[in-house]
C-alpha cells in the first residue's frame, strides 16, 4: 500500500498515522521528497486492508498497488508523463527529441564543432560526458567542471539543453548547477544513494537501464527517484549483456513497448552504447522509433577516429543528417514526428535559457 | 578457400584435384549437393595460395574467404538472394510477406477457420506445426501427416504456400511431399545431420536461430545447408535466451541489420516466439520491419485461449488485421511494402500450385 | 498423473483405460517403451483425481506428480539410480568413475596410444567421437564406423567400456552395435526424436545439458528417454552459455547438488567442454567431486597440439595422472573414492565384455 | 606501462617526468595513494618503449604490462598476497577463514545471539549489513550507525573482526571508524568513485564481483583500488546472472582458479548470495574450497524465517556447525585447513583488537 500525504500535512499528522500503522504490526517506509511525503506500508495484506488510511487527516490518497513499483506504475497514473526540458523541449509527447553529442567532452573546440553541426541539423539536445565512468583507472576520466562549462557555453549560444552524467552524490550540486538533465549511467542504476539524491532535485533525470537489470529492477530504481519527490524520470534502454559478441550489448527493444505498458514514464533508446558500432545504428534507430521510443540518444563526433572514448560507435554529423532523413518517415508512420529546432529562433530563445541556468 | 566445381565436372576431374590438394598437406571437405559440388580447402594459408585451383579442369571458381562461413557470405555473393516460394511469393524483395497460422495444426476445422481468416486478410503464406518439438514427452506432439494433409488442402483451396517444421531426417520425404517451405526449429539449428539433409532438397528452408546461438554459429548452420546444394535458405531471428523473464526470450532485432550485412540470404523475424505474449507483438513487428526484416512469422489462432500450445502468444485474426494496418505505413517509410494477396485471383492460381505439389 | 501399465498388460486393457480417460475430457499421451507402457494423463486436476486408475486391470501404479518431470523425479523414486556399465563399472555409487579419451577418434594408432595410457592409469572408461557435431561443414566430421571399430578393439584389448555420441536416429543401430554407452550431445538435448529413440534401447545414455537449457528442461529431456523405457540415463553438466568469455562456457556446478536433489539419476561433470582450457581443469574437477558429482568426463590426448578438435582443452596422460592424485583425497573427504581398474585383471575381464558386444 | 615512483620522490621529480612523457605525445594518469604514486603511461607502444623511465630520478620501477590490469596482475607480483585482518586473522594463506553473520543487522539482541553462536563454533569473522542496498525504496534499508555500534560491541566481546558494506563515499569515514574490513557490494563494483575512495584508506576491502561483470572488468575494478594505494583487496565471487532461475544467480566457481592464475590477490566465495537457497550451500561450499577459495562468506541467522532480508539463504548455527564438519576434510584434501578460533584465547585477544579500533 502506498499512502500519499497532502502537501500541507503536519508532522503530527504523519507521526500519528505512522504510530497507528506500526501498532498493527505493519512496517512503514517514509520517503520525504521536497514536494511530497509518501509512506510505503509493508506487511500482511489482510492487515493492511483493515487500516482506514484515507480517513486520517493529512492523507491525500492510498493506493493498493500489487506491483512492487508503485508511483511509476500505470496503475498509479494512467496518462503518459511528459517531461519538460529547458524552455522548448518536451519528452514523452508526439514529437520525438534526439539527444546527441560526444561520449566525453574532450575540449572546447571539438565540442563546439560537434554542437554547431548538431544545432545546424536541428537536433534539439546536446549530450556530453564531464565525469566518465571508465573501466580502467588509467583511462581518460573526463574534464569535470571544465566540460560542464564548455557545455553550458554551447547552451548559451545555441539554446540546446544539456544532458550529462552524475556519478557521485558529492558532484550533484556541481552538475546540477550546469546541466538541464542529469543522467544516471548503467553502472549506477542500482547506486541507491545516488538515486535518492537525484530524487530530491528539481531537474529531469535520464535513468539508464543496468546492463543486466531486469525490467522490474529498472522500474524499482525509477521508483527510488520518484518516491523521493522527483517525478521527471526518463527511462533509457541501452542494451543488455548477453552471450552475443558481434554487438557490444544486445539492444532489448521489446523493453520499449513493455515499459510503456507498465509505467507512465517516457522511454528513450540509446543505440550507440547498445551496439558499439555505427553500421547498425540507422536501422536500429528506425526500429526504436517504430517500437514506440519517446526519444533517441546518439553519440556523434566530428572525427570519431580521434575520440578519446567510444569512437567506434560515434556517428559523424553527415551520418546523423542521413539518419534524420530516415527517421522522419518512420516517425510519421507511427503517428509521431522527429523534433527539429530551427537555428535562428533557437538562438534567440537560448538567451532566456542561458539566463535561467 | 572454397572451390566450386562446374556442374558438368567428371569424377576423374574431382579425384585429380583432391589428390593434388591433399598431396600438399592440405585437408579437403567435399560437399556434394544435387546441383553443385564444393570443396572446402583447409590448412596453412600460404600453402593454399600456391595451388592454381582455377587452372584445373572441372573447376568453376575459387574463393579465398576469410569468414568461416563462405557460400552464405556477402563476400561470396554481393546481391540479395530472393527466394521464390510457390508461384506467387518472393521473399527477400521489396514486398514483405507475412507467414501466419497456428503453432500446431490441431484439427481440420480450426485450421480451415484460421486459414480462411488469414486468406481473407490477404496474408500470403500459412504456417502450422505437424511435428511439434515439445519440452515434455506428455504434451501434444502434433498430428503428423494428418496435419500436413489438412494444410495441403488449405493450399489447394486458397493458394497459400505452406510452411511446416521438419524435426527428423526420417520425416523429410514425407514433409517434403506436402510443404512448400521446410522449417528447421530453434532446437535443431545445430542438428547438423538434419541441416545436411535439407541441404539436399529443392525446397526453401526457414532456419530458425538457436536460442543461444551466436550470429556466427547461425551463419555456419546456414552454410551447412547451402554447402550441400540448397541455396534457398531464409534466416529467422526468434529471440535469444537471456536473464530477462518478462518476455519469453529477448528479441535480438539488431541481428536483422547485422545479418543483412554479413550474408546475402533473406532474414525474417518471429516476434511470437521471441515475446511469448501478444501485447508486445504489434510494436515489435513494426520495429522488425523498420529494422529491415524481409518477412514476419506470426502465430494466429481463432481462439487463442483454446490452443493446445502457445495460446498466450497467438493473435486473433482481428488483431492480425489491425497489425497489418500498422505495418503498411512503416514498410512504406523504409521503402518497402507488405505483400498482400487478393482472395479471388489467388484461388485461381492455387490450382496451379496444387498441381505442382 | 502418470499411469504405469503392468509389463503383461493386454492391448484391450490399454484401450479400455484410454477410452475411459478420454471420455472424461482428459488428454492422454502413451509412451510405449520396450519394457514399459506409460500413460501421461493431462487436463483438469480435479477431473484427474476422480479417475480410479489403479482399479483398472492392467494398471500397475498411478503417480500424481506435481513436477512436470515425473519418472526421473525423486518424488517418483527416492533411492539413487546406479547405472551398470559393461561388466565392471557402476556409475552412481560410492566409487566415482572417470571417462576419458580424445574428443574425436582420429586414427587407430593415436587412439591406441591414448587408451593404453589411460588404461595404465586405471581409468575405467574410454570416450571418443566417431560422429562429430561440428559448427562448420568444412571441419573434420569424425571417422564414423571406422572409429567405432577402433574403439571396440580397444575394449577387446583393455576391457574399457566405450562411450560415443549418436547424432542421428539413423545411426543408432550402428552406434548401438559398438558402444557401451550412448552419448547425446549438448546440441541434441532437445532433439526429441533422438531422445525417443535412445529411450527404446537397452544401453545407458549420457545426456549432456544443452548449453542454454534450464535445469527443468534438462530433466524434461531425461524424462523423454525414461518415459520410453530406458531408465539408464546419466545426466552430464558441461557448462552453460553466459557473457563471460575467459572460459568457453560457464561450468554451473551448482547444477550437481540441485539435480541430485530433484532426480534419482546419476550426475556427472565434463569440465573439458565447460572450460575449454586445461589450466582450470584440475581445480574444477576437484570442485565437481566435492560438489557431489558421480563421475567425470575428461578429454585426454597424447599430443593435444595435434588434435583435430578441442586440443586446447585436452589433458596429456601425465596431466591426467597428476589429476588422479589430486582427486583421490577430495573424493575421500566427501566419503567416496575414485574408481580405478587394474590393468591385468581387466584384460581378463575384457574378453567377457568383448564377447557381449 | 606502469611507472612506480619511489616512496620519497619529490614533486619536482614527478613534474619533470610527466612533462617529459607528455612531450612525447603520450598520455599519463597519476594515481597518488597514501604510500605510493603510480603513473600509467598510455599511448603508442613504440613511443613508450623509447622513454628511459628508470633513469629518471625518483622512479623506482617501470613495468611493461600487457594486461589492462597492472598492479593486481600476477605479472606484477608473483607471490600470493596475504591480507591481515585484525590481530589474528590472515586471508590468503593456508588456513581458510569463514566470514559469517546476518545479511542485515536487525537489532542488538539478535545480532548478539548470532555472533555468540558463531564465536562458539570458532568462526573467526563476523559480517553484517548496516547500510543495505535494497532493490525497493520501501524495503528495510539497514540500521546505519546503530548497526555498526552493535557490531563493534560484538568485536569487543568476542574479538571477531567485523565486515560491513559501504555504499556511499559520504559514509566512508563512519564505516571506517567501526569496521575491520570494508565491503563493496556487487551493485557498486563499478562505482568508480567509491573504489577510488576505498583505495585511499588503510583497511582491507572485500570487492564483490558485479553480477554481470566479466573477470577482466572485475580485475579492473580491483585495479582502481590498488592503484590508489590500498593493496589489501580481497576478491569475492558471488554468482553471475544467467538464464537459469532455479538458483538466484549462477555461482561461477571457475572464477576461483582463473582469478588465482591472473592475480596475486586472495579470492573468496559467497555461496549464500549466489544460490539464494540453503539446501545447496553445503555442497557448493565444499566445492569452493576444493576449487581453491581462500575464504567463504556465509549468511547465518538464528531464525532465518524471521530475517528482514535474505532469510531463504541463511543457515542456522546448527547448519553452520554441520557445514564446518564437512569443510574440514575437504580443506585438508587440498592441503589447507579451516581457520577456527578458540573462545577463551580470543576473548583475551579481543581486548587488543577493541583498543585498536
């Protein structure tokens, strides 16, 4: 059972309710977000049904949800969640935004080149790693705050909202200062402390599926974020680990319609990390859109062969342009469109965005 | 190295060539198909290059192929293979045929109901199991020849070519007598004896990917068939086994563009077995077409809840009709179409097909 | 429900029983083995319980078994099955036999060398491939009957019972003529026709686990064999396919105690195919014995680097001798022993074995 | 190339060296541990070989290591690393310590009961979760510092060193204050920031293998810790995720001899989490010791059915006692022993330990 407290409930009301529930031998878990306090009530189902939750003062609603994930489930909320990003992008609606950029921000010039090319193509959002989770301690670990600054300068100039990964609760303030969207990487999908932290901020979060996470575990991790008060969660399928070695991972596209059925949250797909090679990206991007994806995340680099990481899976801007041509009719075929921004007007709008940040 | 003999080579020419190759310390493997004799030459690469294969009489061509699969590779043949099925269906061309029908043929009446519904929708091909590989010895194992007869009666009436599985070399003659397309099931993908046998007949073969087969192993199994003389092989992705349990298997759609790159053979997708549940089939069928599939294989039953096997994954005819509506714009978006037959004209054509069989 | 008929039941008794069961709306599956006829009764559980099976004449017993595997389950038979092989080997008892030999029989001389070395070490059983399931049609496919002859000559000389794979129902008579134990390879674990055939012969069968088979599927395949009348089934864990690539497969040793709990059949382990490299074989053989394995299957070759297949995982006779030294104290630690034969006495016994074959 | 600086090198020496390396177009990664500074030099192999590293002042050694993991590899250090824990336990030597205790510390009394039972059996180390990574935000998350206090009181009384998980860099100081051994859980194996942090403390670390981590990735994560200065890393195999669902995970025991070959670090096994059920634990614990494990980690609870987490896999003290009886002969069979402490003498020694903590 999920009990949602009214926004203006008092501490006393909460204390009374908890005391009453615990007196019945049930366990409670209180998630206090910035905006909402939620109580998970756990224990014998028959006992739970005896508690008249909604008759307590301070209680807004009580949801008897069978799934272990509650707030993210379609049972809890039927209509699709649409996440607003920056001033001009919506994710989860009819128009499908593409998030593109380099794996890691390697320097100001190369980032600018990439971003300008993408902006010229009307790609609405920029991704780029500032803090990079690298398998080896001897590999390039990212430029850190410098990368964040370069990215926010791009936003200033182009109006593109920026997406970047946060790896450590201790970096959250810093990343939050610059980014429009926080990304939780595949290796941190079950870093529950980090999930709890991003659950307490007011920016959208892209949560990548762990490379061997089940759909249920994936939704439970989203539940961590939402139960702490941040409802702007975007799920990202990015390939799972299997025995097949021709592709880096196996893109589990059926996760898209499955997630859309189980949750109201938007679902995007990252074919670059799933496949680890560019030649299959166009076909699988089209397939992702046909399967119902609400967005795509793609690695783009102006000189993939020089990239410090993930060059093998980075599209050139030209390949990105060709892909956009292919995606549009597929999006239309499933009743949607590919979100494209217009250079000029965006530049104007970018100021507003810049000021906000 | 793959040495292809001329169709009219003599036994003496073959003997001479083999003697010469083996004298050099190389090993040979001769595949004699009904129409083509092929010699695989294995051993030290430098030695192989010294042999002037094409100067031997009886030799048509010699192919130095690096991949372990030779005849099925794009290196060996650049253009797409298009497989002709019956008189009116082509698989591997622009128009995408759908192969639909029940998991198992359970009786004449229910088969007729299903087939008529599919025929009414313009679905060009009928699938149905006569010999069923069942995990339990106590489960329904198929009606055997009776099922084949019922299916060929449907073909007589509707003109739909029929696809059915062959599980045992000893059934091959029987199945061959009735079927238009032989299917090798996922559990038999590495039943090399069966592959060798279907390599020696003149009917198209749908080869399903083993549930834990790598792409390379899949192609090696196709190579078994082609190297024995039967070039009409259709590859079918049907899901691989992973840790995820929300779907029966994980549909590896990236196998489609990957296979299309590595081989000239057509590639189809079976979402029904991959997913094991109907709710995800529409989205994943659209995705398969967007990814470049040359055909779809779908389970359809008039009363799924009564099916003796695989009811949970069988579409109703109505769901199939809805799916066709969805598939057509997606096919157009990628420059293709969904192959639909017309009831009346097909009936006329069906006689011809019937006479042939 | 599993209904076991008396050995001397009449056709009439069977017909009557089936008619009665089917009249109730239940389905039946009759497995007629050489020695036993078994009826699987499937359908509504409440209905099944109403049928007074044991009061029908001709019925020996009726077993309401919840597991989908019936005859192989511990529920059906509590005590361990011990399989007698040849005149002198028992598998499933306290003494643990080792089955060793080359992957493929490559020629008489090399086989004799290997076998003599093994015999000298007291290894009680010889394995060797005559028909080889090879991923590539261009690879060495085995010497066929010639290999069987060489192996039976070894048995004549040494008394070692021989184990060899049968891949095709059509080879069964031939293999049966020479072999003491028939092996079903990993790729054929769900070749249900082949299972049905080996279920009808009177020789022990080693059934290898499919490389992505669940424990339940493994037991269902054993059930195919036993339900057709052959109770001498030996299960062999040989590694499952996972993402890990340092070893060829992942040896799932927990399958040993798990199977010993679920079934009365003996369980052996093949570390050679699981690991694909010799360096880990000693440790994992010790681990297998400690986990409760009833036997080990190991690849041994006198010159591994020259082996036509699987050289990388073949132990030398010296390594085999060292391994035996290590295994003995581990076997004793778990209350068992390693079965060793004595050269001289075995030679005498070998005649008897030879005459039988 | 790994360049190890002398303990007393100056900042100037380091700067000079880095400047020289970078001038050649090579990249460097400096890991400054408390006791050792290490430089990873990355780039063109030919270029690297030209640099006369050891002739620079301040450089102790330069290791051209081919594996991506350097400091943890057997190439780097041939002899086994033995980790000292508390005053009386060594892990990595002949005597095999067992680390046992509840999944989570649930309260003082139940912990005391468990610990006293274990201490009475001579189990040398206590495990218990204070901060619990739970899939659901509504599950019991651990008692936090309270649990750490209860555990350190146990140590005070019994002398048992305590092992507990750290999930968040921000908890490290707190956990470090109480624990003798820090545990990094499976979900944090690639939480590189956390690895970096525990690489900078002076306590042993048990690093659990990620549930879908390859052996190479596992070693790279250990390299993170060691390259930051903490050499006391203990690797723990705890099962990998596969398709098999009869066990919670698949215990990959071959990881034990494989790791022992590739690295000098000690390797322990956690059968409780791998199997998720108690019935297979005795057999697999014996197998782990036979495979060469340097330690075992086991969940023990006085009343498993009441445990707030992982009850299904917790042994009772009686089952633990029985297991010890089984393990001892297996350990002797492979030339080792099971480390047992003696109640009385340990109590005396515990004071020393208590004072230190």
